[in-house]
C-alpha cells in the first residue's frame, strides 16, 4: 500500500486542537514506554500550549498533513540570536515515515534563511530515536539537564534564596547569560515572565496553604540533553 504524500504548511491557530491531540499522544506514548509520567497531564494542557505557540508572531509554526489530516507539527522560536526548536510531535500512527525529519528540515531551512547564529533544542535522554535524527541533521550534544518532579522539599540554604523572577531581574539575567553562554536569551525570558503574570492574574485567589506545590506527578528524575547546531 502506498503512503499518502505529506504536505507541510504554516501552522495557524485553528490547528491547536488537532495538534494538541497529537502532542499529547506522542509524548504520552514515549514517556510511558520508558516508565515516566507524560509531559502533558491531559490533552487540555497540550491544547493550551499549542494555542499559545500558534498565535505568536515570534514563533514560526509548521504542520504536516496527509489527506487533509494533521499528522505532526514543529515550532521555531525566533526570539533571540540562537533559535529554539520544539515541541516537535508526530502522530504515533504515522511515525516511521520521515515526517519528523521533514518537519525538522523545514524549521532548519527557516533558521538558515533568517540568519540565526545557531539552533538549539532539548530532548528526553531516553528518546534515542529522536537523538539519532538530530545527530544526522548536524546537532551536537552540549550538556545534560535534570528535571525533578514532585512536591518541593521546603528546604532552604543560607545565602541561597529562591524567589519568582521579576521584570527588574532582566538586566542581571542578561549579563549572567552572556557570561555563561556567550549570548543572552533575554527576549525568551521576558516572554515567559509576561505569560506567567497573565496566568496568575487570571487565576482565582488561593491561599499559600492550599495552593499545590507542583502540578506534576511523580518524583523520578528525568534526564534531558541540550543539543545545538551552528
């Protein structure tokens, strides 16, 4: 049986529901296969993220279709000198047909055309299949990352205060990023602070005693790797 042709096009806000279903299933499938909790606890959470990404002018969205049905999506974050990629997802029923490669090549062409200094992404360390693809496309592993999920321990260390980031912290964050990484990601951080402020302002008042410490379930550390391409 022949495989239907894959068509790539620019993503639009109307793709959020179908794209979210694919994102939820794709991440759930690979995570549960390796014994980890899914990245998205529900399709609604995935839809919230994709709705935001598909409506932003500083994020270039690409979707893949077959026979008029959405089968994958990818995003290029164009906020700073080094572009970011993701999340990239392919319908589990359509994996193995080079859709992921086509979506990656599309955003890499875009990054090259726009003259970005480099391209970076983060992936789950257990997902060897995607790491193989990124390696073939010229990405190099830069550093391992660790993400811990679960309730905060409530432990404090003298002289090591942790608090929510504020807009007035941006100049110091810019200097730190430039010193450590050689470049800053200040626009991405500013956008994250703006979105966090809107999210909290739209939530009903909750006392600190009843507010959940974490929306994630499970406490197993999840390894990730940062890869980049220049």
